[in-house]
């Protein structure tokens, strides 16, 4: 059925789309780049401009990084005799049984609650695993079933892992906040994957992320080979092995319980069916060339990729056959896909039985059930993400702590202990209601003059000793962000020289309350360098501002083909530069304060107040973040006698317990360095 053969093939596959139909994404319409390489026009869907694949470009990047990676010719020379051997075994019924691959799904987010984009729900993740099993097992009564005589049950199935790399219980969903709203293709490989990957000989790693480039849908790392004579063996990049998806196409709308965050078009989970096919060694059905070869003799030779769900089916390069538009390795819509063929199964089975890392997965026990206990909580730390910002006190950061229930009964209480920089122990009591494998987040405020470490451990779960010690403690580093720079003027000049790809660029200036006062973008793409944008800003006194600039493609604005882009914020005479830049990857942020008052600002501030007043049991002190914490507070009675004194080291110290005070009139003095502010209050 094949008319010719092409070795034009990439071992790493990327499936890329525009994910929002109404968003007219115009970046580099004829020379769009991903992974540093241009995307050819044939990879766009002609009807709507969607970008479907950048597999060649990604492979070129990885070959540049690792010149020992097998070439296309070398890989086919290795796999072809093995496939032929397997076909003979299949003919004689000498074949193995069903192989179950343990899966870990790394949900990458930026501090959002579960169910808020891009932190997708457990149910959305689980729906994707269901779709993979329907498609790879040709499951009757599902979208993965078909009546084609060459339609195959690949005998490969997938299960969310039940054990983490340390042997502790897990539901196979690894939520990781990595302190960034979105990720470029290059940043995912250089940062996200190495920071989160689990041993790829024990798990198939899947990542659900928010791409900075809104056209990118997903990509997979093709399997490697070894043992070819005269070739240096290469197992590829261990710390990048797996499959990546935009969170908006991870899962199927058919299982939606009202919480799913899915693209309105590509919402049946077939992006991952396609990409996992690449991860298991399958080529695009058209062989990445006109009338190319996917090395599967029972798939018709396609002229090119198909889109939508064309009817009638187009004739293949052999006019005796129609093209197999329903094959998972074509580019048709999710609803059109429903077949892997017998020869594609041969190739998948050969890879899983021979390719490094794939063959080890056959013996992985990470999807096996381990003994569970009634009362088992797990504690984890999110990465410290704070950068200079208006939202925090000086010398202060917030550490988020994740508490999971790994027990068989609901977790309603937990007692934890933590220490900062090896200091005194602090007890934290949590109360709530967590079902099995559910989690919650609480925050610990850290005050420190420098960066350091936090150690936290679990003591009790549901009022009794936690029954599993191996997941009870964790130590992590925290970073104290520097205090924003102060400028003694309120008139500023903002300049932005765009590069050619204005649709990638957005920016904003927020005040200390998070309100956007100035913003711009996305802009139109241009064939020549756009006109310089200049704005004059008059900002408020004694205020904190945060300037943020974003680039959707993750390459800043430095390198337009006809000149370099840049931005800056300066004083009106240009003598003082508040911030400037051009090569900032996906995002750059600069906080600064305007004409901040001297130390007497604390004493004179009208924004410091206490509540409730009168107070019963608790008196709360409210201080704007730009003023910082006081060193201590002192409470005096009406006679001027000191009745309470406390050093302030954490933000929680600003909640004052007054239950021991008699009813009456009092004063609270907030002392910061050599100044103090005194406020009267009534104790009921």
C-alpha cells in the first residue's frame, strides 16, 4: 500500500493548536517558530490557521543539545528487524499479554486553587487516563471502538500510579506550583521537566501546563534505542522523557462534572492519544512528507495531514484506498479519531519490549496497591515564589504548605510542628475535612533578615499519632524578597519599542491594591519595526507599583528581524532608570515605590488601624505592607501601666489576644525603631 518511503521524521513530536477559537493569534503567520525553529506553512490547518505540529523543529533542538541522539535512519535500522520479528511471533501466537504502564500526571500551576486554571481537577486528569485506555485497548462501547478489519487492541493500558518514588501512597497526580503563570516551550524542557520528573523507567510522565504560546497544544519525547554497531549509545534525555499537554486539552468533556477546563473543539482527550502514540514510537500517518511512509504497511499512504473530519474520505497516494482519516496519528478532530492498526500495534509492542526506559516500565510496580492506614497525612512544601513585590512586608515571605490525606478515613484534624532556620518549634493545628487523596493548603508567614530554611513535620492525624512516618516531614528553602526601590518623584516616562511580533506582548502597571493603572497589548504584528510607544505617567505619592511585561513566545522582545525591541521606565529628564529590558523570556516584573515617606511615615500614617474596637477576645492590627512590621507592641491601661508586651516577628503576631484584660479603656503602642504610634481601644 506504500508508494514511497521517506526518512524525513522527527523522534520528538509536538501537537500545536490555537486553543482559543476567538483569539486571532497572529504571531509570525508565515514564519512561526517553536523550539527555536520555523514552522512550515503546511503544518497549519488551512481553514482556521491552527498550528498542528512542530515535531521536526523540536527534534532539531534536542539533536543540537545531544549529538549522540539516533538519527531517523539509525532508529529505523534498529527497529525494523525487531518489528519483523514481532510480526512472525504474532503470526505464530507467541506474544505476551497486556502491559499496564504506571502514569504520573504533573499538574503545573501558579498557586491557584484546584479547579481554577490551570490547576485542573482530579476528575479531569482521571478522564484522560480513561480515554487512553479506551483508545489503546479498542474498548467496546466507547469512542475507541471500531469495526475496521485492521483495527487493533494494542494490549497497552495505563493506570495512575499508586506509589510515589519514595514508596508512599499517591493517586498519581502530582500538583506542583512553579511560580510562573505560563511556560514557553523551551522553559518547559529546561525548567519544568527537570524540576518535577519522576523516574521514567518506573512511570510514564505526563505534564499538564499553561503554555505561554497560546498555539501550542502538546508534545511527546520519542523513544530512544541503543546497541547499534558503530554508534555511541544514547538514552536520550532522561529528565525530559514524557508527554506534555496544554491543560485545556487534557481530558474529555464526556466526563465533565462541571469543573473541567477544556477547549471547546479539542475536548475528547485525543491530543494525548496522539502524543502517547509518538511516545510509543508511532510516526504521523503521512510520514511527515507528501506520500511519506509511517512504516506501517496497513495504513494507507497519505498525501498529507487531514484536518476536521473530511467527508467523503480523500483518496490516498494509492488510488485503490481512501486515506485513514480516523487514525489517531492523523490531524483530524478528536471526534473523528478511533483507530490504531495492527502494524501500529506491532511497532508499539516492539518499542515497549526493546527501547530503553520503555522496556523497564513493563516491570514497574508503581501502580500496585500498598498497605494503607486509617490515619495517614502527608505534608509537602510549595516552592517559595516571592519576588520583590508590593504585597509583602519587608523581610517577610509566605510559605505555602500542602496537607494531603493518604489515609482510608477522612482527615479532620492534624497537628504539625515547624521551625524557621533551626529555631524554636511552633505548633500549628489544622482542622477541616479531607477525603482520601484530597489536599488543602495553609500558609506560614516567615520573617527573616535573610534567606533560610523551614522544616515542618506532622505529629498527629485525627488526634492520634500519624500511622505512616515516611511522608511526615519536609525541609525547604525560602527566599526573602528585597524591598522595592524607592524613587523620590512621581512623574515617569514609559517607552516601549515592540519587535515585529506585537501579538506576543502585553504589559501592565498595578498599584499596591492590585488595580491596573496603565496597560497595553497585545499589539498587531508588523512586517517592519513599529513606531516607538511613549507614555507619561503621573503616579501617586507614597505608593507601591508593580510593572509587568509578558511575551507569549518566551523570547522577550530583543530580537526582531529588522531591529531590536526594548522597554524602559525613566524619570522625565531621563537621568534615572527605574527599569528596562528586552531579553526577559516569558515575563519580567519590577516593583518600585514613589516618594515614600521617611521613618515618621509609620507614626503619621492614617492607614494603620485596629479592629474590632471595642474588642472582646481578639484585637487585630492592620498595617499597610509598605510600612513594614513594628518591632513590638505594648498595651497600657488607663493609668498608664503596662499590661501586655510582645515582640512582633510574624504577621500573625498582629492578632492580639485580649481575653485576659478586664473591661475598660486601653492604649496600644506600636513601636518601630525609634518611633511609635499609639491608638486607644475599648475592651468589652
